C-alpha cells in the first residue's frame, strides 16, 4: 500500500578540500565507513542510504544521497563527521534536501 511505502529525501552534500577529489569510490567509501561507525549496521539499514554515483559532480565536488525522511538528520550528522577522504583532510557539509530528485539536482548540484 502507498501509505506503508518508505518516503525518501535527496540530501545534497558538498566536499570542501585543498585539492580536488575526482574519485567517487573514495568519497562513497568514506561516507559509508563513517555511517557504519556512527549509526551502526541497523541504523544504516533503517536510513536506507544510497549514495548516487551518477549524480556526483566531480568539478564542484557535490553529490546526492537518497535517504529515508525519518533519518535525514542522522545522515546530516554523519556527513559532518567525515574528516578524511584518501588521507586528505576534508569537510563534508550538507547543502540541502528535497523530496524530488530533479529539484535537488537542479537547485543544489548544478547551481
């Protein structure tokens, strides 16, 4: 039934670093390791985190994460805890969230 379906949000994030990070796999790995450490396996499963590879903009270092609407704040806190990607100090900050992927991509990734 539609009333039981999980509602999703698209969380846009931005990576601030001294040198550009082109490798999406390294970004994804760092976010997952931090999420598993902070939320645990059960928390990650409940949050329904999906880091979208095709929505990562390597030039602007911005990307999208699909997440359950009830776990949005937990995933924002997880992003704030990421401090290294490939042995390079970084700051990962949440740019914004939207319920529609096109709006999130147009407003936060392309802008």
